[in-house]
């Protein structure tokens, strides 16, 4: 089958190990269902895999991709939930110590076919295109969980979204604006700040800018580059919700500020199947749709990976299969 996969890994030149070509069809684990992939979506996780982070070399070649929408063998249009819990796990699958994402232990979604546990298939609403649906399982589900499950803020609160332009950040802006939050966003790029306004942000600022007032919650997927600003932007008793660290994982903790102002730091990772179902219903009810930067044929995957590596993206890059 045709696939975009990790052939070799390099921290310095991750794209050197990206290959689009033929792979043998894998032997699926018992109980897994086959999905013909119509569209898949690119995430930073795929670049980390090419760098050798979270993917041992003894598992290569590994098909990339956590996100997909397609058709199962019964003819149902489905969205693939990318969090695979261990057999017999009950409850929130993101809390399973043995959980894995597609493309870590099991082949990912950037292929003609993907195999997943039956419980990982979510019906695709007719109102969403395959390209839109493929954007949901990682970035948009992560944003949904951060905003509606983990964050203590209610609609009407003022929130700060760091790094407008990334997949999670653009999803946060669109979801929060539709739900009635007052959304402020930051970006180094004037173009991305203007696009954040078009998505529903109330105000936009340069990275690190002094804000007109403090916010109730800061959403940070950037890490080292924005962490200090996120903490300084909070009201006493405010909260940072973090889901990633694309600029580095080890900023100063600034513990004096955290304990003196009684700030809270909450981690959030991906989301559950039930949250993915609720996300699809929210999009259908509100008319909000994923922000898609570009749709490329899978054969041109390297072009999409290059743009993400260069930071030249607003929203999601989708591959059409």
C-alpha cells in the first residue's frame, strides 16, 4: 500500500527520513477494523517522530499520522480517534499509562489504509467534509478538551491564546469565540494576528506584549518562548492550561509568582472518544469549521512537512488520499 512513513530518523534533518512509497500491508491486531483513508492531517507529532522523539528506531519503518477520516469496510464514513488505550482499559483513555497514539506503536493514518480498534471509530457527520473531519482528532480535540474539560473558565471569561496560527491555537480561538469567551491572542506575525481576528479573537497582540488587563486563563502550547508571558498575564488565582512545548519543555517555573498569586498549572493531552463525538456535534450546531491552510495530495507530503518545519502555516495541512 502507498504510505508516508519514517524510514530513518535525524534530529538535525528530520525530513531526510520522510519517504512516500509502497509498504507491505501490515498484519492488523485482533479486533482492529480497517478504514480506507480519504484524508489525513499533519501534526507536530509527525515531525517529532522523524526526529526520533517517542518512536524507537526498532519500530521503523513506521507509517506517520494520528488523524484520518475515511470509510470502513461496511461503507460507513468515519473519523479515526487516534488515542489507542490498552486492552481492558476502562475510563478516560488519555489517563491510561499504556495508551499510545497511532504512528507510535501501531501504523499511522498517512496510508491507503489504517487499522484501529472498533471503539476508535466515530461517525463522520454529513455536514463535515473528509478534509475538515481529518483535522479533528489531534489539534481540534486537544483544543476542545483544554477549553471545555480542563479549563475552569466559563463563557464570558477573558482568555489568552498563545501562538495564533498553530493548529491547536487556531482551534482554541474559533471554539472559544463560538462559545462566548472573550478571546485575546498573540503571534509574532502581523498576518497571523489579523487572521486570528477573522477567526473571532477580540484583540490580538505581539508575543510578550503587555495586555490591557490580566486574563482568567492562558492557553499555552508553545512552551519556553511564551511561558513567562502566560504566567505574568494571569489574574491572581488564574490558570495556565498547557498541552505542548513546541519551543522547548523547560522554561523557568517562576515558583514565587505561582505560589504568591496562587496560580494553577493544568496539563492536558489529546482527548477522549466521547469528547471527539461532542466536538463534532458542537461544530455541526455552531457552523464552526476547522481552519485548513492547504490540501495536498499524499504524494506531495514532503511539501507540507517542509512548511510546518519552517513555521509557514496557519491552521492545518491536510493530505488527500
